[in-house]
């Protein structure tokens, strides 16, 4: 009927990984659940993840694999829904999967299998899903929330914000979740692109970016802000670094590859990054041996043991002089382990896999993800200031935070 208001116990805004998981978790508890999204299909970001195979979790998940202004916040939810629980759910749906590297689990088939799993669980639990529906306004009332949508009004006792971050706007990402947080007087840790390629300044761009497509295994290092025992009140401690050993890829705009995506989440504008191009190796040691040949051809051959030919040739071409003395080779060896660059920026939210920052966790209950400011209001998934490493960690946070909220609403 025109003007009629639909009522439910739980309204979830956002039918991505976290929203879908929260919906059937709550519905299994006999809650009347409506899942709403402005897109015309659920799980759009899931479908493109992991090269279309969905890296749905990581076996080695710990709270230390996440960034947050409060690094302890994710601990409770992650402990209560560990990777083993997600693996059990995947197996229950007879989805074959494999470990690729470093504990990363991928579907043998396609990411659609994970979306189908979540949809089937929602259907079995009785979740009512409304797609292609825009939220027009949200109001907090004495007994819950009143939400005006493009398909009619909804009254609910609990409202869950699972709208994601700003990454990949072509899939429909918007600032809606952050706007709602502000509406309800929540503080935001400034959202920024994370797991994102980095761009280079003109001089470095001219020197390296015509090598687009070449890659090598590196150790990428960034300096972190001083750590505090308590993230908001205790005095800062000494400077720390974070390192990742994975592939680096030169692109037509700068740097990418797993090592760069990982370190990008920690990088701050103007900060220098360091790359060890020969981790755990002494590449030029053979040239320093007694009676060893020392000529450009031998030197190039040594560099080609760690770098593609074009990169090795370019490295030598960028040297001011070719110094084959013991001192010169020692300096060259050191430079291979200490290649420093100051990125010009990132490729932005359009290329970022996730958004760092978000709803300040000081204002959420770590056990339930409920707002400490507004009873009945919950924030889960990427919209919260919890950001995982590359390799399935962000999906695991989605599942864990969604379950924590779904068991509370």
C-alpha cells in the first residue's frame, strides 16, 4: 500500500560480504531481517576479488595483520569467528578451494560460488533482500530507526551499516556509510586509499616507468609512526618499521605488485620507502673474490641473477660512473639493498582494493560492533577503521565483524 511502512527487527544497509553474512547470522536467531542495497546485485566486490576466484580468508589471520588507530579493537571479533569457521562454511557448501601462497585460500572455481553461498544462507534463514533500492533518509526514534527508501519506508529496531568504503567507485562505492556516521555524531579516522599502486615523481618516472611490466621479489620497508602502548593516551615509543617480502612490479605510472600494495597501506605522503632488491643475498660477492673477473659483462650477469635483464641494464645505466673497484662494488651492493624512493602519491580510490580509516573504533563496542553513541546502531566491515593486509584478511574481517553484530542485533 502507498505510504505503508514495512517493519523488521534488523535492517542492514549494504549487501556486500559483511552485509550478507550479518543478515543470515541475525536471521538464524529468528530476527526479521531486511537486507538492502542500491546496486542491482549483491556481492559485486566479491565477484572481482582474487582475480575472480575470491581470496576468501587467510589461514594465518591474527590481529597483527590489521591497521587501526586502535590495533586491539579487531581482536575480539576475529577470535570469535576465526578462519576455520569460514572454511567450515565453505566446505558445507561443497566449494573446492586451495591455498595459493602465505595462507591465502582461493576458490578452485569462481568468486560467484562465495556469493551464491551467502545468498543461499540468506534465503534459508528467511532474509528479505531488496536490491536497486536507494536510502533517502534515516532517523533515530524512540523505539529504533525510520528509514525512507526509494521502495518505501522501513521501521527497524536495529540498523546495521555495512556500506563499505570508497574503494573502486565503479562498483558503486560511495561515502554513504561515512555520511551516516557523521549524522549520528560519530568520529571518522580520515578515509584513504589502501592496498593501492603508488605513483612516482617526474624524475623517477622518467628513469623507471618505461620498464612497465618487469618485476622482482623485494623486501619493502616503511617507517611507522611511533607506537603507543595505549593507542590514544600513552606516550609514544621509539620509531618502528614494517616490511613485506613479495613481488614488486613497475607500472606505467609507478610501482605495484603485492609488496607495494602491502606497504602502501602504511605509506604517508612525503614518506620515503626502501626496497631491498636482493633479500638475504650478496649478489656481487663473486666479483669480490680473489682473481675474479671485474668487467661490465660480468657485473651485468650478476645483476641478472636478481633482476630482469632490462631492469639490470637500466640499473647500471643510472650509475654516475661504473666503478669496479672493491670500494665501488661494495657501494653498489649496498645500493641494491637500499633502493630508496619517495612516491608522488597513490592511484587513488579507483585502484585501491580497500579503504583505510573509517568509523572510529573508540565509539564502537569491540564485542558487538554496536555504537556507543546510538543504541541499536551497528557498523561492520570496511566502513570501520580496521584494514587488513593483502591476502584474504579483509574478507576475514568482514565475516568476523558481521558475525559479531549478527549475534547481537
